[in-house]
C-alpha cells in the first residue's frame, strides 16, 4: 500500500458547496486533485438561517413591545390599562428569555432546530380561602422539576396571569380577569409543590368571597333569580322546568308522571306538564 502525504496549498469552493484542496504540482481537474469536505456549506447555511430566525423573532417582539407601550400612553380605562400591562410584562419576559444568537462552527454534526412547544390553556383548578388569602390550586405533573423562573405569575389588582414554560415540551397558561374583589399585588405570590402550583391572592379586605370572579357572581345571581320568586309555586315550577330541560328521558318521564298524578288528585284531569 502506497501512502501519499498531501499538503494543502490552496482552497476554494466548488459547485457542490464543499471545500477543495490542491496538492503541490496538481492542476484543478487532474488526477491529483484532492477533495476534502472540511465543512459542509449546506449545514453551515442552515445554522445561519436558525440564527437569522432568532434575530427576526426578537425584533418582532421588540416592535410589539413598543406598540403596547404606545397604547398604554393612550389608555384611559383601568381595565384596558391592566390588560396592556399584562401583555407588556409577558413580552418583556419573552424578550428576556430569547437565547442569544450563537453559530457553532467547531462541530461536524448538523444541529437540530430546538423543539417549539405549543401552549395549553389550563381549565381545571380548585380553590378555597382563608381570612387573608384566596388560594387557587393547579395540578401539573412534574412541575416541581422545572427551574423556578419557568413558572411565572403576573398580578394586577383585579386579575392574575399564570405561565408555565417548557413542561414536557409544552407551555401552560391560565388567566383570571375581573376577580370578584381587589387583591394586593405586592402581597400575592405563588408556590411550587409536588405536581401542583399554588397561587396565593392576598385580599385587600379580609372578607369572604362567594366565588372567584364577577362573571361567576352574575351568573349565579341570574340562575337564582330564574326560580327565586315571591310566589313559592312559581319558584317550584321554574325549578321543575330547569330539571326537565336538563334531565334525561327517564327524568322527564318521572316529572310528567308526578305532574299528572298531582292533577288527578285535585280532580282536574290529566294535564301534561307544559315545558
């Protein structure tokens, strides 16, 4: 076996996007031409594209932040101001967490693009209260394994916004707007427990909350008013109508049967339930 020692005396690119080196005394295209894939330009180009996308994303976020700041200057209503402040906080956090552009040129392996998680809205929770706090419990398996900065809660006087980042490849969010009563932003906090997040809303006034939000309160009052009347018979009728409308076939047959039997006892004949 004959070993030939090559000395690189010149380097240029060819159309296949690789580097070429010439041995001493060889012309390009001759048998002595040595093709050395020192670094694949296609892989290099892909890395450049990833860096460019990161820069573009950060620029878009910064422009969004500038627009939100301008809207804040024009906001006159408190609720609008609170919503814009929450959005401003989220954009600032997202910009802060953007990874710095970094192009690695000292590796021969192609870099895989980072996994992009999607955001899941949290709808399941539990809550209770003490004299000083309203406590919201959110179950998320494995949340205790995340860095503390990945669990963020932003409070305003009448709302809070929870964001959990990169938990098993997903983001999780929960927003409560228009809380029933004002809370102390400085006194509110969150705690991370095993498979659970506890959000602590510090009450401004130590009084009992009947529900979490003003919307829940209005919904309950509307439902109560539908069968809470001065006439007990009318209130019972409204309740029966609600049970009939929401019940299954068996429930409807039972209500109809009871109605007919009641009318028969009164000697007024069979009168079906008019619902």
